[in-house]
């Protein structure tokens, strides 16, 4: 299926530091800070001021001329019957530790996304969007995950990526249906990520149309990236260009890669990750879409969590 994507990544701060180009281990893997000295250099690069000034990597936006027509028999309007379309998360719980901001250098400019720590064999796996690890043919550098980020504060540390990964379809052609990425982060102070912040579960090939919660560090107006924002409600199938799922949600750039949870408990802040913030149609600005987590998402997870 041919796609027309309008990418609007503007106003990003120019980075004064870049790491040497890493050698790719495979087509879907990018080796990052693989030595202690490299990890220290990346950590030193991400000062609180640089984190605050990093511009959000915009959600992928699909323009109206990319949508030729709506298939016969499919709905053209989804009722907006959702409890929350985008507000600061004040409920506390596990999600305030497992979710975090992702920072990286993209085409020489500092940028941000979101991500989440998940249960894994290596205790070091972060799930995010594919375009938060690679975009326009190149993997990002200086990649770090900051769980529980709070306005420049890093209460659980800054975790450098040892390697970043994406689905084969995203790496090959940036297919929006497979906009799924992951990172294996280095240990910090001799500890693994999920031993410090905990982990959320993850699921694949689940029934569509369920109630879900979506989280992210939206950093484009009206948000500023300082707080964890959430949306919630019943998701619907994208009836236009992708095979993904959608939600009424006004999160903005910077939320890309943030987790979507099934069976989320507001009391404990725990759920089962089953998609990530990925894209919006520019003519439906209040709808957020994420990829369906099927076999390819599962293959990516299985490969990364065992690494």
C-alpha cells in the first residue's frame, strides 16, 4: 500500500556532540553505546538543560491527499465516547517509574520521544515506536531512556542504549503498520533497568476494540514535555490507511513511542503493553493511532528481550 507521509520535525536544537557511527549488527539492529566510555560520554551529553531544550520528534502525520477513499461499508466517523482525551497523570503507581522520556540525536539535532520498560529476560528492554529509533533511513544516536522524567529531573537515572532495534518492515520501508521499536539499555551502577524501576507486561495478537490507556511525554503545544500525559477509552480500528488501532487522544509530538495498555489499573498503575503512540491523520487531530501488536511485534520483542 503506497503511503504519503508528511513529517514535520521542525525547530530541533542542533547538537554539539555526536557519537561515532556504530556498526550495524543486522538490518534491524543498531549498536549504540557498547563500551563503558561510550555510555559515559552519552550520559554526560544529556544534561538537564539539553533534555529540557530537546524538541519533540513529531508524531508521524498523514495528509488528506494520502487517503483516496474510504472502503465501502466502513464507518466514516467514530463516536468520541472516551473518558479522557489527554490530561496529566496524577494517579501514581508503577507507570510513573516504567514510562519515561527517550532522548536522542536525529540528523544532528536533539529530539525526544517516549518509551516504557517491559518484562524481559535481560531486564533491560524498552519498547517505543520505530520512528523513535530510526527515521528517514538512519538510526538515531546518543539514545537514552529516562524513566520517570520530571522537568529535567532523572529520579531513576539516565539509561544509555547498548543497541536499538525495529521491525524489519519499519527498517526496510518505514511501513506505518510496523512502527515499533525497542532498545536494550546498559546497566547503571551495576543494576539492570527493571530491577530499579519494575516492568509492565506485554501482549500480542489480542482482541481488538478493547478499553486501553495511552501514556506519553507530550512536548509540543499545549504540552511541554515536563509531565506524563495520558488518554483512555475504547479503541477502534483504523478504517483509512493502516491496520492499526485508534483512540480519541490529543497528545502531541514527544508522546511517540509511549505505551498503550490493556487491563490497566488506575489503583496500581500496572497494565499490559499492547501498542504505542505512532501517528495521526492531520485532518483528525484528536485521534491517535498505534500499530497492532501481532506476530512481527512479538518477533521483535522475543529477539530483543533475549539479547
